[in-house]
């Protein structure tokens, strides 16, 4: 894999208004720096400790995205620097992020993860729960977290029409939720296997790992 060539390839392929998050979980600092030297600045991790270590070791103009499931007791480690939390799935988690963001005198941007896939294993909440969070008094009172959009993962399948259906559902959900809160603009959907469909369905944030860095051995 030539990582910097891949970054350049995707930069040409992806419309300029779409953010490319290079998913660097399990990758070394050297691999990340190869992407960095090609101009890539947004990186996604799914483990808070790994992300924190990389934040400490690597250039400070990197924007770190937490794309994995978040354990509340670890929010404090990422609160000083995380740029976007993709997988918020409860008011309880949002409250913890609010508390830790306040300590750091920051506003932390978040996405609500909506469950769009069939699989039992996929995290996320349904649309009603999302509306409830957005309209809740406690979220409204928070000054250090801002929900700026939605994230979703499609079913892992070869059935393109199924993936398209799930992504379109998420896009429509964002439109609906914008009636409740117009500051929701980010639609984080699309991974290496399905990013083309995601773009066609209106994604404006892709999370690409293996198509940039090569196949992972685990995770
Ligand atoms: C690992 C991961 C990705 C990237 O997956 P690839 O198939 O390697 O592109 C995207 N999103 C989430 C939430 C992930 O955990």
C-alpha cells in the first residue's frame, strides 16, 4: 500500500465538501505520518486510549475523531483534544461529555449514531430516541457539547440496494431532524466497502480505513 498515493487518489475522487476521515485504528505513527505528509489532517480511532497516545505522540494540528463506541469512564482522556465524537448513543454519555468538556473549557462536537443496519451487534439509537435527546431540557442546557449531525453504519452485505436503502434512510432522518435543530449538518456514513453508495446517498463525511492503509489484521 502506498498510503500517500491513496490519500491523493481519494482527494481527487471525493467532492471537496466531503470530509475524509482516515481511519487509523491499529496503524502505527509512521503510517499516520505518511498520510499526514500527503496533507491528511483528520484521523479516526475507535479506542480512546490508543487515540490519546497518538495525540500525545503526533503533530498537534491533527484532528482526532472518535468513531468507536465510547465508554463513559474514558471520556475524560479525550476531552482535552477530541475534535468530533461520532457514536453518541445516550443522554447519559452526552452528560459525561458535557462535564468533561466544561472542565477543559471546550465545546465538543458530537454526532448521534443511528442504528440503520439489521445486525444485532451494531450500536446506535432509533430516530425517536434521537429526537428525544435533541429536544430534551438537559441537552438544551448543555453549553459544552454540540450535536452537529448523525452517523450510521450500513449492513455488511453485497446487496447494494439494501445498503442504499439504509443510507437513504439516514439522509432522510437528518433532513427530518433538521426541523427540530437546524445545526445538524454532518452526515457521517460510508466506509471502504460502501463509500461510493454513501456519497450517492448524500454523505458528507467518509470514514475510510483499509482502502487507505491496507487490510487490518484485527479490529
Ligand atoms: C474501522 C471502522 C471504519 C473503517 O473501516 P474500513 O472498512 O477499513 O474502511 C469506519 N467506521 C468505523 C466506525 C470503524 O470502526
